C-alpha cells in the first residue's frame, strides 16, 4: 500500500513540475524516478543501475525508429508533400464532403508529421477551401485538428504510441492494425461533431494568417512519391506481425525470414527513409547534411528521445519496486481492464497538457501491472497501447500547446476553443475506448 501511495505522489509531482512549474518533462521524469526508487527502499546503487539500464534499453529499442520516422516526416513537410496529400483528398472527396476531406488529410499527414506542424502547414489551404465553400472555419478547423490528433496518439510510427509499445512490449504490427481501425472510427465520429458545430458557430476564414507560402505547382512532388515513405513501412511492419501470428499458414523458410527481417520496425523505417529522400523533385546533397533536412530531423528528435527514455527508466524502477505484486489482488477484484490505462492517461494528459508525456508515463506505470489486469496476450498488449493513446487525447485545453495552435490559427476565442476543440478531443478518446472494449469483447467471444 505504501508503494502505491508513493507512486500516486510521484505522478502528482510529475504533473506539478511539468504544468505548474514549467519544468522540462525529461528533468521531471528523471528526478521523480530517482526519488521514487529511493522512497520504496531501493539502494542508491540499485536506483542508478536501474535508471541507467531502463534509459538505455528503451532508447535502444526505439531510438532509431523515432529518428527515421522524423526524417520521413521532415522530407514530406519540407518538399511540399503535405500540400500534395491535402490537394488529393480535396479533389477526391469534393467540396460537399469538405469536413471529411480535411479530417482525413490531417489524419494521414499526422502519421509522419507532428500534429502542431501539420496544423500550421495546412491552415492556409484549410482557410482557402473554407472560404471557397462558404462554410464556418469552426467546423473545418476542428475536423483538421481531430484528424491530426487521432493519428498522432494512436498510430505508430508517431512517437507516443511507438514509445508505449516499446515500454509495454507490444507487437508494433498489431498496434498499427488496431490503431488504424480504432482511430479511424474515432475520427469519423469527430468529423460528424465538426460538421454539426460548424453549423452552430460561425467563424470567418480570413486570409491574413499565412504561416508559410504555398509552393509552386511545378515544385511539388508526385502523390506516389509522397505516400510511399508512409505506406511501405506500415505495410512491412503489419506483414511481419501477420506472418508471426500463431497459426498463420507460412512455414519457416526463406520467404518468412525475409518478411520478418524487412518488417522489423528499424529496417522498415529505414526503407521508408530511402523512399523519403526520393520525394523532392530537385534532390540536393545538402538535404542529407547536418544543416539540411536530415540534420533538422535529428535535432528535432532529441526531446522526444529523452522523454521516452526517461519514461522507460521510470517504468523499470516501478517494476523493481514490485508494486505490481501488491496491486494485482486489488486489480483482479475490480473489473477495470482497458479502462485503467485509458483513465490514467486521461488524468495525466488533462493535468499537464502533453499527450506524449501522458502516454510514456502511463505505459511505464501500467506495464508491470498487465498480469493483474489479465492483459497478457499479444492482442491485449496492443489494445492497452491504443487505450493509452486514446486516453492521452482527453482533454486538450489551455495547458496543451496544440490547443493554442488550433485556436490561434483558427480565429477562435478561448471559450470557443473549449466548446469546439476540447469537446472534440473528449469525444475522440471516448469513442476510441468504446471501440477497444468492443474489440476485446469480440476477441473473448471467439476464443
């Protein structure tokens, strides 16, 4: 019971340090981890060794994947690929389904590109389309924000769910499959909400805010070149998960070995980087340099790598405290299941604002407790990762940088931001949880 109280205090301290005192999450996680380890009775040497090993093992398992994913995203962003994807969705779905087109283009772009960057990049196009269609920016901005949020929190190789999968030990292929299905249904509901609120609240789509100039048509890459770095790694990783699933009719041999090798997340993302380098029409050597696009991606990866590794170290210290052994009897007596990781992630997200911090911290806490929650199979672990991601969407408000990106670039007042964006994130996360519970029920029914 004492360990549980200490963990609760540790979570509160992380929230206090990152939200109220504005400390960097890396410093907060490391210091709280050390304090927690000493408080539960581990020796100083044990704390240092576990902290080091946990940090190193987490970084080793996902470091190259995160960097490769960010390189892909940077090439798509800098080459104008995001604009190409946006144009495709608008042309395919038409003006009558503008909200759906904008939501889905945000969804696809957010897989390799961070949600904040994606919203800034796409805002000029979104405003132009909104003016042309004669609809309220309230609806289209929320559709874009929800599309970006859904993929950012539930679909690897975005860093949050990628980190949670590594910490929990979930198969990345199944995380992608379940994440795509769950987040897509959540986005569908979010788009309907955006359309409805767009009819109730009128916000004019002005043309004054233009964060970045649109690239000339002849400079833009082709749609195929833009999509290959996103789709090929996902296809390879999912293929590996499928052929390794028990009972899949493919014997051990050359073909299976090749699929397993190229489907490893590191190899799959590196293949994606190869295709990403080929996106720009005008390829220059400086793109690959330290001061070029690759250098920009690597520098940008530092924060997420440090936060993720620190979260992994925190998880190792929780595991070493054997807290899960004392909590498992309580967990088995309560029908919490997937609700526990969801609620915990939602509490941390709402309290301190960062979805990534919420995901990493929650994964570190619940990872050692999965036995007590009776969530131990390959599918169960994938469901837990997505439940954490879904919880990390709830609720985006004033302490979340993305809340201010959405409201400021969309001419929303703060009360309108709460009514539109905050409610949309609540609806997205809640819908995703319902879908996950239905998947879990269906799996238990057929097994």
